[in-house]
C-alpha cells in the first residue's frame, strides 16, 4: 500500500507546487501588465511601434486569408515573393488559434497581450516545477523559484518581443531533463509537446529546447539507462515535430536555407559582465562598468537578480563539495550550458568594454552563426540554471528554518531591485503612442485600391529621406503605413520582417520607367524621388501627393484631375 501511495503523494505535491508558481505568476502579471495591454485594444497598442507592428501586420493579413499550405504562408504580405507568419515572429500558435476563432465568429482578438499574460503564469509554474524536479519538496522553494524567474531582467525586458519572451519553454525543458533522469527514461510525450509548441513560437527558443532534448538522451545513454523504447519515443517526438514544421512552412529552409540568415554575428552578443553584475552595481560600486560594448549586447542582458545571486553565493560558500559533485554528475548538462554561453559571447568576448578574447572564424562559420545572429539570447539557459537550481539546492542542503529565512530575504531583495523596472514597463504599456501618419486618410486611399506598390520597399531602402534608423519616427511612420494596409488586407510589396525574401530588382526596373496601373496605390521613397529624374517627374504630376513621410501616387487621381480639366474646358466653351 505504501509503494502505491508514495508516488501519488509526490505527484500531488508537484502539481500543487506548479499551481502555486502559476498563481504567483498571475498575481505579478496583474500588478505589472496594464489591462488595456492584455486586452490588446489600448495603451501601447494604439499606434504601435517597432516589432509590435511586425506582429500585427502578419497577424492581420493571416487571420483574414483563406486556409492554405504551407499553413502560415501569406501571399498578400510582401508580394510577389510572399511572406510567412513564421518569419515575422508573429507567434504562429496564437495566430492559428485566433484565425480559427475569426473564421468561426468574424471577431478579431489581438492575442499578443493575452500571450504575455500567459507567459507570466507559465513562467512561475515551470520555475516551480523545475525546483521540484531537482529534488526539493518545499513549497517555499517553489514560490521563491517562481518569483526569481518572473522578476528577472532577461524575462521582463522582453516585453517588446512577444514570442521571444516565452522563456517558460526553457524552464520546462530543463525540468524535463531532471524528471527524465529521476524516472530513468525519456518522457517522450512531454518532449514531443515542448518541441512542437516551441517550433510554433520562436526558432531561437527551439534551438535551445532541441539542445536540451539531446542533453537528456546523451546523459541517459552515458548512464546506460537509455532503452530502445526511449529511442522510439525520441524518434516519434522528432518525427511529429518535423511534420508540423513542414506543414507550417519551415520547408523553405530546405529549398533556400539562406532565407534564415541575416547579419550581426558578434554584434548582438552577450557581455560576460552582465550575468552576475547588477545594472546599478553593488550599492553603487561598479555601477559604471559598461554592459554593452557593441551597442547590440542588450540581446544578452541576463542578470539573474540580486536575490538569486545571494542564494547562489550561499550555496557556493556553504556547500562547495556538493556543488562540485553536482557539476560532475551532470557534466553533459554543464557542457551544454558552456557551449550555449560560448555561442552567446561569439568569437569576440567582452567583459565590460574590454575585449578579453578574440579569435578568427572561417567565413562559413560566420555565415552559419548569422542564422541566429542575436547570439546573446543563448545565455538564457545558463542564466535560468543559476537562478533556479541554487534555490532547490538550498532547501535540499540546509535545514528548513534557515533555508526559509534565506529564501524570504532573497525574494524581498529580488522584488525590491526589480520594482523600478516593473513600474516603468507598466507605464510604458499604458501609454498610447503618437500617430505618425494620418491613418484615416491613408486608410481611405487604401480602400480605393486593390494593392500597394512601394519603391523602394522596406527591405530595399524604404520611404525615408536618409538611411533608416531603427526605432526612429521615420522608420515608425513607414511601419504604421504597413499596419494600415494589413488591417484592410490590401496586398503590399513592402513589409518589415525578421527574415527577408525580397528581390529588389523589379522595383529598380519599375523606378527607371515608372508607369501607373489602375487599382494600385504607389508609395515612393523621398530619397529615391530626390535622386531619380523619372520619379521626380512623376512626383510633380497631378497623380501624386507629397507628404512628410513619402510620395503617394495613383492613376485614379491623375484620371480624376484630367476629368476635372475636361469638364472645366467644356464649361468655358
């Protein structure tokens, strides 16, 4: 009887711990997230900027489109090449669910604020599960782990990157690693679920999750605990994930893998100092140490928090032998963390502003690294391991009373440190953005046309007067034009995307001999008009209107002007 009750009791305890972590996540979400932001109809969703526009553009085109294969392709977005929800970081899993709802009800529900709320809940739940998976049975440990994971700069700072903020997937796969070792088998069903879900969330996270699936398999094999059934489970999980990927549209990578490649390897990296040094320093000391030597290392900002750092130090100081033994026992896991950290730092390793390590890489490796150019993000598995695992270790190695006291002190420290940043983000979410274009006027023009042709398109230079600066008024004016077209589902050749398929040749050819087609609204870049006699001549015609963000042209306007001229001539005669 005892052997039957013990697993049941342990399972119930884990479920309660997960529920506790989820409730903590929900509570913090309600304090941090503005209600209008969650609902997706107010605050920063009013005239959104930067990456939020990219998500909404792809989502608006996708939900009104008919069902097609690949599942997430959108021919109207960035025609003639077409686009895909996958390559706009537009959270395919939520886009799919809201498309089903739209086709059933005709109601559009912006899913991104709700997803951010859910990430807070799941961040707490999976952190609590990870603490229990390591071996503790303390709800105090589960609660502390949840708080540490949620009020964490690597998580909170990702507000503007909705898909990439899904860090609960990392915590989930880390928990699966320890649970699999405890059960001495691969938890195939859950591994299949986390792989498939992550594939439909974000490619960066998928690489991390796939890496730790491999860590589990290698560790069980090394311990001679891997069976044929485990191989079958892993094979099934990989097979299902591959099939989902092909249906979703990742098959383009097999045909043209360079579409996933960008530039920035070594720029968007991790600065080593940022993992354990607070942004404000220790009581002001070391506060001025630079954390971003390349102006792109914000991608690797992953300070674990003052409270989590306190717990880490307590474990290292009080139980150094146990720490060393744990590292040796999980050497494959540690090697994977080290490998991800090395990739996060790239081949140009900075500590503050000091380049401490630099080594050349062959061109083909640089090209390979550019497939996931924001390498700094790959520090997250190490950051979360240093954040959560010491909490579990503290409650395993210390007596309950001092462990609880230390955890409470650390939680208070973590929250106090994070409070200004959390308040800032709530204010940021509640604040509507400025309208940079006359949206109603642009929408009225769009409604009179069947498509938009922009020269040059976003990927080929854009509408501005000079070289576009990301985040500027000029860039966001153009993005707001894209969003206006997407809301009306008017096809456009110009869309901002995280990965580009655009061929600029047809645009250049048209610009050399510009002719207006009926039913097309033309957008001309100010710099291109200034540099091209042909476009300048067109811009001065009665078919065009010059605005502060671009030149807008239509054959319909030219025809209307001609009709007015003819009518005037008739009246004079």
